[in-house]
C-alpha cells in the first residue's frame, strides 16, 4: 500500500471531481482515490471476470462509486469526466492509441489524464510476458502515444529507480513468471518509503515506471 499511497500523492493535485478509473482491478487504488476530498464521483471500470466481483464488493458501500464491467468505450457520455486514471493498464492493450483517443472523447475541456506504466524496454522479460504486457515504455514512446491522441503532456517522469535491478534479474536472468506476495510486501515496506522520500525531492534519470499527467486543451 505504500506504493499506491505514493502514487496517489503524485496524482492528487491533478484529480478532479468526476473521475473514471480504467482497469480498476480489485479496487485497491479505487478506494484510495475515494479518500480525496475533491472526488465527488468515481466510475471504476474493469473487464476481467476474475477481478470485477471483488471490485464490486469493495466499493459496494461507497456512495460516490459506481462499478462498470466492461471497457472504456461506451462507459460514459462524451465530455462528461474531469479526470481519467489508468494505473498499470496501458501496457496490457495492444492498440494503446485507441484507448487514449476514447479517453479524449469522454473527457471534458481541461480534463486530466493520469497514467502510470512500466518503463525501460531493456528489462522486458518473462515477468512482462507472464503479466501479458505488450510493451514497456520510454518517455518518447509514451509522449508520442499520448500526444497523438490529442492530449497535451504537462508532466512526465520516472518513478522507482531501485525496482529496475530486481525486475531485470527476475525476468531476464532467472526467467521467473511471478512475484510472491511476501516479496511484494517486503519491497513495499522496506524500499518504497525510502525511495519515495528521495524521488519526491530529486528527479530521476530513469526508473522502473513512468508517470504521465496530460490535459485536454481544445483551441
């Protein structure tokens, strides 16, 4: 949860009142989004048969939240959303340009697009394949995808530089196909707090992930 709280701190200044989360999974980040006082309504979309029941249960008592089983297209009326959020989602979509254009259509004027994606193609390995990733991004490739869809990038930066080495060793050297819950919790409790404290103050030249903030500006 330290990792998600860190990401929420990075996102929170750009989150509006009407929020749509793309690929909400089991609702872990959804529940954190609902702690932000500016969020008046959250639409959490999840297509997976495995994840959606748990998402629905976790948000069942949240009056401001609506869960939708399906995909982004047709999930909300055009120009109806203040912020669209996708955390570790874009890499799972073969045609990421399609979903970015769909997001642009749903977004209101001056709405924000908040993205978090895996970075550094050189460490793409067996873990990425097992997690059904089509790609890992560079700053240039993510910027190109986002701006081609009509969005204007406001912020683009790396996060989690220590994560590069263990991901490379696990996926390229050991050829592993999973990360245990114990390993993830250990990294979250020991490494993430220190990393966040440093990276919140110093911009990193590289990192395991990329965070992008974009805005819909119509002239």
